[in-house]
C-alpha cells in the first residue's frame, strides 16, 4: 500500500508515506475504512474479495432471572462452561454472573419458592436466616456464532469528511439461542445436583420468547469484520494480521477475531497487538 490520502473538495489532501500501515481504529471503524478503501481503489491495494465487514460479533448480555444459591457460590460469582461441556452440547461458551441482592430480595424469592415448593422454601428460609444462602440476580454474557450475514457495510450517508457512515446488521441466530438455553441447563444441573440452590428464570427464557429490549443487550465488544484466517475466502487478514493481497497493510483490534469467546476482549486485543509488534520488528 502506498497512499493513504483523501481527495475531497473541502478536505486537505494528505499523503502519508510509511513502510507499514496498521489500522487500529476500533471494531467497526477498521471494517469501515477497509470497505471505503476497497470502494475507492478496487482490488489494487489489497484483495477486496475477502469478507470485509462480515462475521461481525458481539456478546449478548441479558438478565435471565434470579436464583437462591449457597453463599459460597455467590461470593465466587462468575461461572463459565468447560470446553468439554461446549463440545458435548455443540454450543459456544457462556459466562454467568451472580450479582448478590439485598436481604429483602432473598426473602421475596424464598416467599415465592414456598408457594411452589414449600419444603424447599422452608429449608432455604432457615439457611437464609443463618446467612448460608442468598439471592442473586442471574445474568449471562455469551459467545455468538460467527455468522456471515452479521456485518458492517457502507451506508449512503457520509460524515463531514465525505467518508460513508456504516450500517450495522447484527442479529442473534438459533445457535445463539441454543447456547444460552443449553448453558442454563448445564448450570441448573450443577446447582441442583449439588444442592447449591435454585434458579427462577424470567418468562422470556421459559417460554422461548423474544429477547427483552429493556436490558443490557450487548457488551460494547465489537468483534469480527476483518477476521483472521488461513484463507482469503474466509478471512480478511492472515496469521500475521496482514490484509490479504496487500504488501504492508495490517489490522489490530478485535475486528481480527475469528470467534469471540464470552469474555472481555481487550486483553486478547493487547496480546495480538504485542504479537503484531514483534512480527513487524522481525521484518525490519
Ligand atoms: C462503555 C464501555 C465499557 C467497556 N468495558 C470493557 C471491559 O470492561 N473490558 C473489556 O475488555 N472491554 C471493554 N470495553 C471494550 C473496549 O473498550 C474495547 O474492546 C477496546 O477499547 C478496543 O480497543 P481498540 O484499540 O481496538 O479500539 P478503540 O479503543 O476503539 O481505539 C480506536 C482508536 O482509533 C481512533 N480512531 C478511529 N477512527 C479513526 C480515524 N479515522 N482516524 C484516526 N483515529 C481514529 C479512535 O478515536 C480510538 O482512539 C468497553 C467498551 C465500552 C464502550
């Protein structure tokens, strides 16, 4: 790649000369600039037949309900599936957060439990009085299946520099739903099997209803769009984060993720960036 300039009536023309360029503009902007460069320069700077902008991912975040759990569980309050459980159930990963409620919340759930399971309710009430169990809000953030139709694309609208803004198509598919349903089942079996508590799910989880619109929805974790692959058919950057078909254009950030895991993305972003730094230094 030789030029990184913008020829607009009202904008100054700036030419930047460098041996290597690294795009590190965030999980939407990396795709946006590549899509824009592909539109401006066709297939000349890099391979523009790669899935630029595609396989975009987030971490769905929702409150699933409430639970009464053993005090020790609520103190250690983050749980995720083992690799084995994910493989056995053919799902992606999921993390559960147990957020401890005030004591009034515990009493309310125990009252409700007493209506449906009086003996268990009595037992939980007695444990709660000894501070051995407590109520938690039961939340999850999970891994989304990489789906080609989830994508960043260029919009007709332009910003003040004349660069197209973006459209973002982000949906959750059947596998995303199965991941949360199966993960809850696994977690439920864990706490029921070990007599560690009881979960009370919200109606949309029980009835396979629509995802609630008044909840967290996602985690501000913008991933994919310039995913890494061994093949330009399935990815935009190679194993060294170099854009396929380019001599010297690299991408850093979570847009290179091929899958998203269920956890915060910034530490792997830093790890990949350090790896890219080592690679670039090795070329000098
Ligand atoms: C509210 C919130 C909470 C979050 N909490 C967490 C958390 O707890 N843990 C976690 O791991 N992650 C969290 N994230 C996500 C985290 O912020 C991102 O994963 C991380 O910042 C991505 O790093 P990045 O360097 O790839 O992109 P960014 O941090 O987005 O940096 C991109 C930079 O490029 C600049 N830029 C963009 N376009 C241009 C351009 N055309 N020219 C020049 N510069 C440009 C931007 O101004 C920005 O400074 C959170 C995000 C938000 C919004």
